[in-house]
C-alpha cells in the first residue's frame, strides 16, 4: 500500500484512536469509563443508521429491532450456556446471522415501498418484536428482563473498554471503505436521484436490501456490546426511544459522514449524563429532557447540515466544490467502473 496516497483524514482518525487507548489510564473512575463505553456502543449503532439515512436516503423507525436481536441473542446464549469466550463468540455469530436474515426478509418485503410507508412499516415490525419479547417470558423474562454472567476476561472494565474501542475503529474504517467503493457510490446515487439511477439499469431494490442487511448486522453487533456492558437485558432494547435517540445522534452529527454520527453519539450520551446529574443543583434540571430538546432545536437551527456537514461547508469550501464536480459521478455511477462491473450491474 502506498502510504502517500492515504488521505490525511485517515491519519487523523488513527491518531484519535491511539489517544483513546490511553483514556482508561487517565480516567480511572468506573462510572466515567462506563459512559465512554456506552458512547462507543451508540456510535456504532448510529453509524449503522447512517448507512440507511445518510447514504441511501432510507428513513427507518424500526432500526432498533436489529439492536434488540443482538442484545437478546447474546444474553440468552450467555444465560443458557457456560459463560466462556467460546459461548460469547457463538452468541455474536448467532446474533449477526439472525439480524442478517431478519433484515434481508424485512428489506425484500418493504423496500419496494416509498420512504414514508417503509418508515411506518418498520415501526410496526419493531413494535411486533417488542410485544413478542414482553409475552415470551420463559425466554426473555418479559419486562423484568434477566441478568447473565460474562467470561472472566470481559468482567474487567478495561478489557471491555478496549473491545468496544477496537470494534468502533474497525467498523468505522470498514463502513468508510464500503461507502467509498463503487457500491457506495450507487447508494449515494439512489439517495440523490432514485429514478435516474434506476433508468441507468441499476436494480435499486437490490442495493437497498444489501444496505439494509449491512446496517442491520452492524446494529445487532452494537446490541451485543450493549448487553454485555450492562450484563442485563429487558424489553427496553426494542423500545422506539432507542431509534429516536440514534436518529438524533445521526442528524446532530451530520448525515452521510460516518464521523458525524460518532460525534452526535458522544454529544447525546454526555448530555444525558451531564444534564441529569444537575438535578441536585436546581429543580429545573429534574426535567432535563426539556433542556435537551431545546439544545437539539438550537443545533438544528445553527447547524442545519449537522455539526460535521456545516463545518465542512463553511471551512472547507474547496472540498465542497470538488464534491459538486463529482455529483455527476454519483448520479451516473457507471463512470469509473470497468466493463465487467457494468455488465454485472446491468
């Protein structure tokens, strides 16, 4: 690999990742480490949602169903079998396979619909999973949920921190590579002009289904990490609130950027902790969700493209001009592909 061709942003992201490795040495408090771990987990969840909303233009209100599948698959496996690393790896495999199957079926059945119909149908499907988890008490424990044990190596908060950080870094660079590939360019073309992309011969439903499967698998892995960070699971992992939170994270950070949802996840998670911790200072902070809503409104007003999108527009205009020049490539993804790729897609 020619290092001279590596983008500067890649080196910046790698540098930040290396800095995050030493955070547990500086931040020794377990509560703060737990908040950072939650930030990593929801950053992964938000990136999976950005593949749908930011790169494909698909609005889903039921994305939490994949998150819940990952959480419950892991918890049930670790509860029913010995708490070993082998069981944990098997749980991850089962969670990802189940999420892939469900996302494939859901995508094939619903992605032919227009965006708002798809959003409503996914919301209904997520509600179906929630009701199923509430009623199947012998397996899920219902609303009360259940606790489970972890392998010895994952009981250490430092090891769990490193696992979540490594997962975040690998998934970020993996999704970044995916979005910069010819496949990613087709997704962005679908987002920009679905009819024109279809007129070029691309089977847009196939691309949407693949994007839905990728997003579902990543979301389920975030659910896996979420369940082991709590060592507990209940029906809240299927709650619509989770989808609303991840939607806000993506919009606040900036859709279609991948790094934006990570920033949005950090802001939302630390805002939850900081605002709720101020309840002892003044009674108004007991209603912290109202203040959180005000902050969100202000961000939407002053950062209409999200934090990352607005910064890119204002401070990196030359890159924006280059992106505009490449817009025709997004709307005509055949450019830059060889004849074999055109034949396969056509």
